[in-house]
C-alpha cells in the first residue's frame, strides 16, 4: 500500500493502537521513523522499540507504555510539517508544546532531535511533529 506521508501514518498507527490499548504496534521501517521512536523512548513515551527484519520489508515494532491505571502515557500526537506544506523554524522560534509538558520533534542538519536539544545546540530545522 502506498502512503504519501509515512510519518503521519506512523503517528496515526500509534494513536489508534493507544486508543485500542494494544501493547505493540508494527510500522514499516525507515531511518527517520526509527529516530522518532528513539526519541519517544528517551523521553519516556514508549517502553521500547525494535527493528524486525522480516520479508518482504523490515518492520519497526513499538512497545507502548501505560500507567498503573491502564491509561496511555502517549496522550497526543500531531503532525506539523507534511509533504505538501513544510514547516521550518529558526533556533529562536522553536515552539514549546503545552508550555513545556510535551515535546517538538525536529529534523535538523545535526539529525532528528527534540526541540529542547535543538535550542541547546542552537540549530533550527523542520518541525516533524508534537508529542504530549
């Protein structure tokens, strides 16, 4: 199946899986999606992720995280930049998501990183998504 926006597809699959209280979600693998998963793990939004090399193509498997009362830790995902409308930001204008409660994930010349890390390094880039 052809997908025009693979990152939006990843976020939608994660959103649907958390609403259905699934433990894992499988997503077609790409390097950018693996970097987004790495950031989500570092920030504590997911338990873990793994790349499963299966035929015909590798799959990125995310292990979702829930609280003690079975509420998803990942409460919101929003795609900002899309193939039809790219959204870029300078280092001075990197947005705060929910006054610092959430994170912005950016694609910068120094790699995919959170908005907070991009501010520290003094780089701007394309805003991929917001997570809270």
